[in-house]
């Protein structure tokens, strides 16, 4: 089908509830007041209402401009602003004000920095731990170009879960991810798992992958020690991003969940609106 032909209509199971409620408003106010970024907003997450309404959020550190231009992503791309060294403490204070039991932290890619932003990552994790000793944490990290010493810095900071997303099946990786490589991502996940930290990954479906390819991807993740996988429907954020090729049925998402658990994953979050940090508190 040509991209110029009729756009695929969203099925009824893709309906999203608009964000409402006092807790949602409170979380939004704290994030804006402390000049923080969230992937909930920049990534146009369909679960923002549910998550913020429950008093949780996925924080985006190191700015909101990414040095990469992946074809699926809504995050701004270009030349990032200077590193904000006060951000770790502001984020830690926000987690405290929000009284989070579990916090998810992610970042844009910062290929412009010699250390890929890894030191800010460490500073942020340690600041959150210092002010919030009872808050568990997930770090959803970039690949750091597969540099083991940079990944190890995050491991040594000791978040309870470290996640790195494969995003899509091996065949579609070159035309979907601008710089990241499938094999590099698997090596990063293996390093995490080998360090006795819970390793997690996520993918999106509906961009042309086959069912067989998804199952093969699961095998690849299990082989490197990954324990948690999230599978969600890709939604085209702008006209400049790759189009949706199909909307995966709830029945197939359920099949992926069943097959993933059979293969050995401890947790499989699989559904049309599932995103990387969906139900993240369960994965600790």
C-alpha cells in the first residue's frame, strides 16, 4: 500500500481516555514547576492519563532534543542544549513531592557528549536514592553505542531494573532506528543481565513485522538473560514518521503474552496501549 493511499483507521480497541483528575493535575504542576521533561509528553504516550492519574511518571533527563532521528519517535531531534547539572536534584525533589513508590527514568540519546550523558545518569539515580530511599527505580537507558564502560556506570549506580528497548524486529531495525543496531542492543541487555540486575526490553508492533519475527526476537532476548518484555502497538506520532501498517488485534497481543511466558520471561506486558514503562512498578 502506498503511503499516499487512505490512512488505516484506528479500531475501537485503540480508544484512549483523556487525562483528568486532581492527581493528574498535581503531577503535571510539579513537573512543569521544576522544569522537568517526561517521555509521557514528548513521546505522546497514550497512557499519560492513567499513569499521571495514579501519581507516577517516566522522567526524561538530559533535555528533550535527541541526537538521533529514529523513524518511529516523536522526540525532537537536532543539536541538544547544554547539560543541566542541577537537573538530578530537581528530579529527585520532584519524586519526593510526588511520593512515588517507583520511578522510571529515561533519556534522549546524547551522542554529542563524550560519555553519552552517563555521568548525569549516575548523578540522577544517586540523587533519587538519597532523597527517596524507599523508592524503587527503573532506568530505561540508550545503548551508549555499546560502550561497556558507560553501561557499567549505570549498573554500578544500582537501579532495581535496567531496561533497553530493541524497539522492533531484526529485519526492520536498519530502516526504523537511525543509529542503533540490533546486535548492539542485545549485547547491552546481556551485560545488564550478566550483572545480576533485572534486564528488561520493549518493542512496538504494527510496522510490518511478522508473528514469526516477534517470536524469534523473544528467543534472542531470552538467550541474553532478559526477564521482562513489553509489547505495544506503534502509533504514528506525526506525518513525518513511518506509517502504521496494521493494528494488531488484542487476540494476537494475548498470544504474544502467553508465548513469552512459555519461553521464560518473568513478566510480559502485551497489549495495544502498552508502552515501555507501563506497569513498571510490577517488574521490580
